[in-house]
């Protein structure tokens, strides 16, 4: 026996099955730990109770580890990718996994939805393929070899509806299958709710053996088109663990296509309740297409995670480039009120905006960041000159963007210098901002006109209210600092309730009725459509809830930060920089939004330092570093003659392929946060 074969056999050795109903009942009452292998019929993202999300396609196999209490309730569960079909040739829709089983040596047997062409072999949907993994061949980089395990056409599976749709392989080598629809083999006729047993005398390219019918589903309540068997696993010779292709209802059990229930072939009855409740395991959006359970206590392999070395960011080199670009804009503009706004791909200077623009505070904020990074008083002098021109905005009550305009300029200056005059400006701006708060709705208005609209961006302006609450600020009506704090918390709470969807994605605009406080409508102004997710809006949410958790310590906002961050990360493309909208059909750099990546990278770095779960902390840190590494690559990092640091930003969907000053601001902020985390002694 080779080393690889011996290792697989040791790791996948199937233990003795529980043969006694009494023993199974007793085991069910004990703390359980089991591993389940499954494939789903649709791609998506699954997330375990440990917070780790796994992207999965319908040609993949997941490993699900579950721990239960003595009473049978789920205590914890986690997902890992066991088998990545795209790594080993399963790439078309016809090559989705329809059925699976794992042999004692650890090799994987599958059937696909249609014809599958993988290295070395082609199989039809009535056939079975065998995948033998290389050493460490399961996991995030799947490696191994293919062969034909079972040729269905050799033994009568010749109808178009005789696609193998469910599979279990018994310890004695017998195959138990269900087909997509009508079959006729060995004098046995049946349908998709039935089970066939095949006793092979030969397998492989020339398959032979004998068929018998094991289970006629129509005789036992599986009578609708939704109740075809979609996945099975034989617990032993008498108990079938099964899942259907849609909602089912039988004597003793009812559920949906993500659930599993048991039938006893000896007593010819269904066991009461569900064997597996998929909705309790985050599978509500999925149909279980194939499954295999492993018994309590079985030693199984942990899928190998082929870890790529996390890149190291050249912060000092990047900041040197940033200083040169920022100094150039300062030198070109002797009047310090032409604030950097945006720039085209071919530009050599920024398009300027006035002090009243919502983006005006970012360029002074960048200058303050350079002062913080270098300690060079020359940068402080530049920052002070550009900050001064914004003071007139402190009394504005016609905009919600005062946080962007004032807190990023005067607020940064006060943090770094302790200036009392700067503090006074920030406190006045917070007072002005508070005038936009509606007590009935519990939120601050974003845009005037058209109802009482609140946009997800407004989460970013709460930081100035929290600052003012800590520094003796008052509301526009003379209310206390505590009232400012309460306004910020109320706004964040309502935003979490009304902007954040169940999957962690966000609406852009929510409109409120100021008489009842209720929501009247939800929409978008910068995303693809109402129900899509504008990527920069999602990044504002990640940043805003993280900041709110920092300021309040309220775990509700930590959960909001987690949910929005998990969605952002799970839906990132390979280069970690999203398109202008996560549902955008457009591809290519021209439709990306580098600013969304920069904002989220900064937020995730802070979240990694606040996170109470170590695994999540690592997850958020690593995602942020990969975003920053991509932004620092030639694809996104602007050439020396360009005024900006980042290319390919999007003000709104579908993207206008421009550089945005706020993208640079949060990019530098993220780099400084990264430096503090990785080398705290140097800052």
C-alpha cells in the first residue's frame, strides 16, 4: 500500500454502523459531534456559527462539522471547503454535482447533472466518476485524478430521465441510487422518489451486476413533484437518510429541500422529526443536492487550507509617493480653497471643488495624516492652511455631510494638536448637524426635499456627534451632550434595523414618515437598483457600525459591523476590489470602485482590533490586507504624474472610472492603521 493510499484509508475509515434502534436513540440523547459532506444545487456563501464564510459552487463539496447538546440541539457548526470542483475540471453547468459518496480509502464518487469532461475521462449523467485526491489534495486547492467508477448505460440506465440524482455506497460495495425520473432496469420500473440497489460484479469501464428495488417512495407518502429524492445516505442496511428536491410532508416529518429525514426499511415507517434541519445551519437558501453523514467519533481529515502568504505592504514607500502628490496640489494652489475632488484617468491635476462640497474635508484630512505619519511641522502648516477655509461651513444646517467636511479636517487637527479653537469649530458643526434629527423617526435627515430621506452614508457623520458628546457639546435646541450621544445611537439603531437586509447587504436610501416614524419606501440613488447593493454604501455601513461599536461598546453594533463586513468580504471578486455595485453585470477596471475597497479596508482593520472572536479578527485583518495589496498594485495605483494615489473609483453605478479624493483619504488611513497593528512600536 502506498503512503497516500494508507493515509486516506486511515483518515476515512468508516466505523461500525449503529444497528440497534435502541442504541441510536441512546446516542441521540448524548452530546453528538458529527461530520457531514454535502453539495448544494446553487452557488452562494455559507457561514458557520464560528463566523467563517465559505464561498461554494454547485460543483463543490462542503465539510460541515456539528456539535450538539445532549438534548440534540445544535451548539456549534462550521463549514470548510473539502472539494473545489473547478480546480479539477468541473466547470460547466452540466458538471454540477448531483450525487456523492466517499469510499473507505477517502476517494470521492460523484455523479453530475449532465455530461462531464474531466482530465482523462468523460462521463454521462447516468455514470459515476471517482476522484482520488493527491496527498493534501482536498481543500482550497483540490488536486487528484479521475476515473470512471460506474457506467450506467452498461446496466440499463439508458432513459433520458435515468440520471443518477442520489447515491450511497454500502460497506459491502453495493450502490443505492435514486434517479431523476423514470427508469426501467432488470425488470424493475420506478421513478425519482424510489431507491434502487445495485450489487456489482464488475465496476469501471465495463460495469455489470444486478438491480433490485429497495424503496418505493409513492407507497410511503412521497407523491408530489417536490418529493423526488435529491440526496440520500444509508445509515445502515435498514435506515435511509434522505432529502427531497422541494418541500415534503410525510407521516412524522415535514420540511424543505435543505432538510434531511429518515425512513426505516424494516419497520416501513418514517422516524419522527428531522435528521438535519438545514435552516438551523444557514442553508435556507440552498437545496441539498448530495450528502453523506459520518458517525459520531469518526476520525476524519481536516481539509487542507493552502494558505497563501499574506503580503507585506510597503507603507513607507507608498506614503512617500503620497507626500509628493499631496505637495504638488498644495504648490499649484496658492489660494487654499480649491479642494481636490476627482480626476480622470489621464489627468495631471485634480478637478477642484469649493468649501461647500461634501468632499472638501478630505484633502485637508490627508495633510493631517501626513503630519501624523511624519511629525514634520511643514505638513501641519499645510494642513492648517487648507483647514481654515472650511470654518464657514460649521453653521450649515442644510447638509448632513458636516462630519466629512469638518470632522475630517478640524477634528483631525484637534486630535493631533489639541487646539481649542479647532474643538470649538467641531462642536458648533455637531450642533448644526443635530438640527437635522427627527425625534419621531429617530434619525437625521440626509437630503432635503422628497420626504425624509436617510442614506447609508450618513452613518459616517455620527463620529462627530460622538466626539461632541464626549467634549461638552450641545444640540441645536440647547440639549445636553447626552442628547447628542442618544441621537447618534438612535440613528445607528434605526439604520441597522431599516437599511441592513437579512443577508447583511444594505439599501442605499430609506424614506421615513416623520408623523408616524415609520418607513415609507426604500430605494437607491447610486446603486444599480433598489434591491442591489451599492458597494461604497456597503463600505460606509461596515465603517459606520464599526465606529459606533467603538464609541458605545454595544454588541448590537458589533453584530451590525460583522454582518455588513461578512457580506462585503463574501461577495468580493478575486482581486478584492468590488464593482460599483455587487450585482453589477459589468466587468473590468472601468467599472470598479477602488474607494469602496479603501473605505472597507480601513474599517476592517479597526474591526479586527475590536473583534472579540479571534477567528473573525484574523479574517477581517487578512481581507483588509488583501484589499490594500490589490489597491497598491499597478492595476490600481496611479502613475507618478497622476494627482491621485488610486485609479478606478466610481461615484455611482455603473462607474465613471475616476480617481476620488475620499478613496485616497481612506487608503492612507488604512495604511496608517495597518502600520500601527503590524509595528506598533514605530508609531
